């Protein structure tokens, strides 16, 4: 049984009806403001559920022209989307089904290209919640490997954004950061696939650039002012993100209708030639069950060497 606070009872007796009404109004306004600022839960359409919960991953491959060291390099990019259960506390993939798990849309974005004699391999992962009221991706990681060494970066969405950075560069290695939450460029790719242009930001925003960009260009990990816009053309939408301070722009072109497949993207860092990627093909595959040699020909079908 809850015992009333005697001081509160005394205060209520001493208040006039007008004062009580005024206090109730202030409380109601505060509740309304709190509700207004709280992110709305994501509502998944029946099309989304039937497409993404059929036990397969969506694999899209792209012809990549990557700018590195002032020259364009030919390569491939692959976007692997899949839904899975996620542990909210440990922030890792769940091994077993449980009520506490959070369903997420996961994107593994992979790039392969060479710079002269040696190769680059870049992978970024983002885990976006598909239920609840979390406003941002639950976790984002990035790793870059090349013959000089490797770097790794991980963000966990907790009270703040908790970020770990590992690098073979002395000036960047072994950092731990805590940043106030803002839009993550890495999570925008998932938002497109969930609801097209409906969840994308517009206008002037604070945005943390992609982890790939931050590490390849040795930029400070923080949010930067950016301008976001959407242009509609025939059956395609193009989302544009421009960072004036970084002299960098990103454009992602995707289908206007579900499942909002990403057709191409470009990244330009002035004054260099832009990095571009154009879609080759898209397939739904349970790739985790296709690790036998007999499935190797599927790589050719996907346009991968």
C-alpha cells in the first residue's frame, strides 16, 4: 500500500481551486511536450513483413568506382540486408529467440578495390530497431583492412553514443568517446529500406558522417552541420546530404516503391572526382546455408569475381 505524503496533503488543503487547476494544467502541458518529443514507434507494413521475414537475406551488388589517393579505382560494393533478433543490453545478435530480443534490420556494407599493388577491404554494419521507440541505430561498426594495417570503429547506442576506435595510426589508436546523440549517416541506408523517404531527415541537421569516411580521411569523430534534401524523379528518389565544413556530399538514389531498393550512390569530396556505385543485380538468398563449393557459381550471378 502506498502511503500519501503528509506534506503533499497539507499543500493540497491550502491551495485554492484555481491554484489546483493551474498546477494540473502545467502538468498536462509538460506531459504533452514530453510525448511530443518522444520518437514514434516504427509501424511495419504488411509488405515489409512478408518481404523481410521469409528467411532470406537480400544481396545487392554494385559496380564501384572508388576515389582513393586522388585516383579512381575499379571494384565492387555489396549491400547485404537481413532481419535478425538483437540483444538490447549486450548489443549483439541473439543466439536464441526470447521476448526481450529486439528485431533489427541489419546492413553489412562491403567494398573491395585495389590501390596499385595492394587491396582494400571495407565493411560497415548498422543495426536498426524494428520495434520500440529507439530513435537511432542500436549499434554501428566499421573495419578497414589494407596492407599497411587495419582500423576498427564501434558505436553503441546507450545513454550517449559510446564509441571505441582502434587503429594502427598512433594519432588515432585506442580512443574511447562519448557523444551526444545525433543522426548517423550509417543508419540512413536502413531508414530508406524501412520506409522509403518517410524517416529521412530534411533541412539543416547535425549528423555524424559515415565511419568509412571518418577513418579513411582521418577526420575527428563528431557530428557536423549538414543539409539534407530529397529530389523525386520518375520512379526514383535521390537523398542528398551535404557537409559544408567537410566539403563533402553524398547522394543515394533509391526506388520510390517498396522494397525501396538502392539503385546507386555517389560521394564527392571536393576537389576530387566522385566515388560512384551502380547496381548490378539483387537476389534474395539464405547465403549462410550456401557455403559449399557447389554454390560458388552464385558469385558469378551476383557479378562478383
